[in-house]
C-alpha cells in the first residue's frame, strides 16, 4: 500500500513538472516585448516571430510615442524565458501611421512585410529591402515618405503597396512576378522604371504566403505617375496590362520588345505627351488602349495587328 502511495506521489510530481514545462513553451500566436518592440510567435518549432504593433493599450506606450528617427529591427530577440527567436516578418499594421520614424533597417531574415505595415509613415524616407524578402502586402508603404525602393528579391507586390509615395524617385524590382493593382499609382516623383521579364502581366498570380489572395498582375500598376518619362519593357513580356501606364503624362516615346503581343484595355490612355510607339509584334490592341494620347503625325500599325478595340484613340 505504501509503495502504491509513493508511486502516486512520484507520478503526480512528474505530471506537474511536465505540465509546467509545456506551459513555459511559447505557442504560435503568443506575444512578448523585447526592448522597444513587440513580437508575435508565428512558428514555435523553428522559433520565428513577427514584429507587431504594441499590445499595451496605454497611448503613451504606442510606437508613435516611443520611437523616433532611425530604428533598427534586430535579427534575433530574446523573450522572458531567455529563448532566442528569429524575426522573419513585419506584421500587418505594425507601424501603421507612425510618422515619427525616418529610417528603418531590416534584418536579412525578414521574408514578409504585411498589409499596412508602414502605411502613412509620412516621414519614413529610407528602408532596406533584404534579399530574402519575397512579399510586400496591401498598402504596406502607401503614402509613406520613401524616396528610393531597391527591392532585389521580392516576387509579389500587392495592391496599392506603394500608392501615393509622392517622394519615390528611384525604383528597382528585378525579380518581381506580380505588380498588384495600383501598386505604384500616383508616385509622382518617379521618372523611370524597368519592367523585368519575370513580371507576369495581365495574369492571375498567387503569392507564396498563407491566406494572401491572388492578384491580376500589372493592372493600373503605374497609373498617374505624372513624371514618368523612361519606361523599359524587358524582352519576354507578352502583355502590357490594362491601365498600366494610364495618365502617365510625361512619356513621349515607347519601345516595346518583339515579345509583346497584347496591349490591354486603357494601357496608355491619357498619355498626353506620347508621340510615338514601336510595337513590332503586337497582335491585339484592346479598348481605349491609346485614348486621349498626343500622337504627332501618323501612328504606324504593324501588319501583325489582327484586332483593334473600340475607341482606340478616343
């Protein structure tokens, strides 16, 4: 009888220790603060976290009050249990409206920037985009103060990601597959852009990010970029997407590679300075593709063109 009692006591203690250890292990979705920033566990197995908005409801502890100037996001952080975690994401709305920050340094481990992450960070002039970064979410930098975006590895840029970044003068997107709707619309300081052969324009593209929707790439991507003058379309592109350069009123000449077969609806509408376009292998020109453009003299339509939509020029 005494042996049975001893067994029960030992079993109970072992069970309590096991439960205590399990409770001490962070689970996906748990939050913690380290330094000035807050983090959420996204992958407990691989010890990955995302930077999140402050979880303290006191307005005095918001990032707008605690952060200013240039900030550096660390590659690894330690929680209250002295466990080390790797920062792989900037969560949605993490720095939404934080107008006090002027520069951000991201670690090389960051792969995802979520929706509205830096929305209306109006004084944010610079941020580095790590090579591992592959996804930039909806309105992630909309109405931010960025002057330059050198984005070497990103393949998916979501809807309105950089819309109305009125100070954005330099852009590099060499690996992009998807340019979401209005992704760079109304970037009125942008003067040149190269659309890489990797861009799948006028196609439905799915991101490699959980719960992120697919998008039709290229539609209205540079709509209203009024100072855009130099556009390079790399060989391999087959479509100029609908409205892609609509209202780009400073483009004077366009050279399309032989790979381009389709100019989609309203692609160059209201390009009032457009004087000439070379489109050697185009087969289809859709509705209002060149409406309200400022062509001088005759526009040469190549013999390859088989279909022209209504209101071609009107």
